[in-house]
C-alpha cells in the first residue's frame, strides 16, 4: 500500500539517486537545504516499507511552491504522484497558503491540470558557458543591511514573503547578489548561486518598465561568470533577456509551464525564477 512520510536525513541517499534518474544533478546538500527551509514540507512515498518517490514544497506565507516530484519508474501510473501532490497541497493549505505554484515539464501539464492547477506562462531554461563579454554596470552588492528592503521589494511582485530563502543567498559571499537603485529606491535586484560545477541565476526581480535595469543586472552576472556553466529559467516571451543570453553564448535546453493552484502571482514584473523547485 502506498503512503507518504516526512523526509528524514536517512532518506537523502535515496532522494539523490532517484532525482538524478531525471538528470537533475542534485546532491545531498540540496535536500538538506530543502529540509532546512521547510522541514515538514519534504516527503517520501513508500510502497509498504520500500521507498518509491519524493516531493518537496516550500511556504512563503500566502504563496507556496511545489517541486522535485519523482516516482520510481517501476511504480509509476499507480497513483503515487497524485498522492504526493495532494499531500503537499494539504500541508501548504494548513500553513495558510492561498496560491501554490510549480514549473511543469511539458508532458506533465495534463497531470497537474487534472489536480486543479492552471497553466499561466511558458518558461525557457537556458544553459551553457558564457563565451563573450558584456559591459558591466556599476551595481551595488546586496549586504545584510539591504535585506529588509530587498525582501520587501520582492514581496511586492511575488506576493509571498521569501525572506527565509533570499537572506541566506545574499549573505553567502560566494554568490553574486546585486541591486539597482534610482533616486534612493530599488528598481531591481539579481541573485546568482555559485555551486561547484555551475552558476544558477535567480531570482531576478525588476519593475516591468525597467527592461534596461534587468539587462544590466543579468549582463553583470553573466560577465562575471565567464567560462562557467550557467543555468537560467525565465519567461519565453522576454525577448530582451533571452536575446542577451543567446548573445552571451547560452542555449535553450527545454521549456516548462508555470502553473498555479489559486490566483497567479509574479505577473506584474520582469522575472527570473530562483529555481524550478522553489519558484
């Protein structure tokens, strides 16, 4: 019989092995982070006593995000994926979440629609090594004193409070975190996480009318990442930023569909995702 339990540290080796059957290049530190951010929001599917699947979610007050859904290939089409999604929805609703978002691979859109999610926007995932220079702008590095203003600005767009996610990214000196200001007020910011083998760009938030600011922020990070593998997920319709990525040598690898259960969020700004699993 299939049932779900909360993920424990002892489950990490299984979670990593299963996740990487999807070529996600995850390690135990990834799941350790997920557990730290949302201890009760990481799940393992069991078939009697055997581990059979995983899923994670995270709450940001009114907004939640679902990700990392994988069921062992031998146990698919038995309802396990639906059980995991419903468990996450129940957990997030109990936390007071009004909107749940996710990024769905194209072949899973119908699956999530059957659960009640609605398609919102198509996102392109770009990856590759930067092979040309972009003009760097004079941007301020985000410091601890900037965190309240940055997270407040972020909440205006995202509607959820992502402080518990954004603050550790900002305070990690290995990461690239910059903000742009005009007349003393933030007009946009960008964060890029520096891992051993790659740089994951995101989030980026700018006001919708500030395309030049968004290009300046992204261009600075890309220029600082010369020769490194870079990963970026952004709306397919954002032609200026996609053009910059192509100019810098990155290529589109695949597309996902942003979906919501509840009112859509993050539509009134220029946006790059933090990650596929956390929004």
